[in-house]
């Protein structure tokens, strides 16, 4: 297992010392594991077929809107 070290300012270190009964390593580990799980879930959803179709559709709509706007600007300049 990897090891991480954090540098804390004195104020935070003092506030944490008030809770000596808290195992900060376990708490941080649990938070990081939960964040990783949420991140993996987000990546899975973004890579889903439904999301990919939505991305393609929105990119297509954006390109169409820009293309129409560019033609309109060209006509206004002429």
C-alpha cells in the first residue's frame, strides 16, 4: 500500500489535535476510496452508449448553429 504525507498549517494541526480519538488516516482513506468510487462511476456513465449519443448530438447542434451564424455574419459584411 502506498503512503501519503500531508503538510498541515499549525492552526489546522491544533484543531485536529483536539480530536485525538479520531484516526485521521482511516478517515482520509475512507474519503479517498469513496471519491475514487464516485469518479469511476462518473467515467462509466460518461462512456455509456447513451451519453456518447448525446455528446454527438450536442456537438452536431453546436456546429450547425455556428455554421449558420458564420454565413449570416458573412452576408452582413458583404
